[in-house]
C-alpha cells in the first residue's frame, strides 16, 4: 500500500542537531595583516605556511609589504603561499578582519572600516580610555588573543609566549655572563670538577618552569621560590626531578641570592608584579651576578629593576647587572611568529567553517572569552572597571 505524502519537507524532518549543522554555512574570510610599527616589534601573526593553509580553504589574505621582514619572511614567500601583497597601508586596514600582534594605535583604528573585526593583543596596562571610545564609535568587534582560552581553560597565547620568555631568560643570562660582554666569565654547563652556576628563580608559573628546565638542561643548580605550594608541587612533577623549592621567606631568599650567579624574576600580580627583592637584598648579591626581570612589563619584582631596550638591554646597580627588556619574545621573532601563527591558524579556519565570527562566538566559549568589544559594545568586565566604562555581558548580546 502506498504511503500518504508527508506534510513535512525533508528539511523539516531532520533531527535538531543536523539542523544546526545546516545553519553553519562556510564563509569566505578576507584577512588583512598590516606591518607592525611599534618600537622593536618584529613579529607577524601568520607564517607563509599558515597563509597557504588559509588560502587553500578559499579565504583571502592581504599582507602589507615587509610585514614579515622582522621574522625573516619575504613578500615572495607570502605571494607563493597564496597571499596578496600591497604597499597601501590603508587598503590593508580596510579589510573586514584584521590580525595584529600589537594593539592598533588610535591612528590605525581611524583607518579601519566601521563594523570591522580585529584580533590582536590588548595589553590593558598600556591602553587609554580613548582607545575603547574610538573603537566603540566605529562599532568595531575586537578580540584579545591573550584572553582566548582553550578546551582545558588555559590561555594558549600567554603560555606560548611565556615558554619563550622563560627559555630566553636563561639564554640571555648566559650571554651576559660571557667575558666578551664584560660579564663575570662564568659558563652554564656541568663541567667536571667545576661548581655549577647557581640560579634563583622567583615565580613557579610557566616562565619559571621553562627557565628552570633550560637552566637544569645546561647543568645549573636551580632554586625556585613561590608562595603557592600547589605551583611548587606542579613544577616539581613537570620537571621530573627534585629541585630546591621554597616559599618566599626573606631570610631563605636572601641566603640564596647571596650565593647565586643568576636571579630570574617571573612573578605576576593583579595590577603589577609584587616587589619581592628589595634594594638591600640586591646590595648583598655577588659582584657580576645577573638579574633577568621577566616581570618588568608589569613593574618588575626587583626593586632595582629599570625598563631597558633591546639596543641597550642592561644597566648596573651595586655591581649587579640588570636586564629589564619588557618584550623578551620579540628578541626571537621567528620562533615567536611560529608560535603565534600556530594559535591563530586553527581559529581562522574555524571562523571560515562556521560562516564567520558571529557563529564561532556562539559555538566557541574559549574564543568568546577573548572578546572585549562586540560591534562597539564593551563586553569585558575588567576593562570596564579599569577604565570606568559601561560594559555588557556578551551572553545577552549573542543569544
């Protein structure tokens, strides 16, 4: 017997989950990558390989000429990867989706089209109220990559750059100690019959862990200080060996600082890094010892630390050499670029698959965590409170 015709179309009979999938139509992205113009910033958001992966998926990437030079990527490499090169900065900033390492300047926001989207660092400590007001006026959607969370609730961009900063701190200390750089002539490395270099690390986060890993790999004697017992326990298990760990007690810390050849500061605070090492403690350190203050971008955890640049990275106080360059990963721009590019690429491909940012924000809670401006509406609570601006909950705006 023949079945009576169904009153529903095939589309209507699809289960609910399938219907959601039907709504996720692929979208074509048009991505602009301007050349970074901030002082000593040499990183770029995407490598040519990443551009190739994105253009192979049917998207367009417009790159400002020379954007990859600092990281040793040529315009030709980007062109061969399917990217488009232009010398017109305004043309790049008129793209609907912009990728930057540093936050855009007020002049760059001016060049952006209304309703554009930008993914960059936010660097809240360096911003002004005018920055957010200008974005709001242009109804811009902005995502801070340092606030994007992965499935484990961690911050992949912060972790990657912290890994680089941690390893760099030991490599930099090793360079500074060389006699050719007017150092004390000590060498990292477990040389038979020679006492190892003594390293004190203050802070047991990602920077501290990777600094310890590098120092131990080079044969140094490492002591780690932190007030969080769980962090100290975690660093012990991650390093897979027993190292000296202690809570930050002035007496113990001073004793270790007097004996150490290298001290690395890697603490973080809410608004600024807590000052853990006082001037009098630094006075008691060995002449020719080296301080690497990785926390300098948040004020520094050594009282004697001063902001320096890559051109003149060190100063001397009480006979101790201080290194206070805030943007350590930009010292190794190619590695840092590869690291940032690895984080950006999957998100960009996901944006394309989901049919644009709106859908991705609905489906991806971690990406939503990085959003601080949605069509000109501030959605980040800490930014709102910091700058005394009105903010809204993104969950009410999207659903």
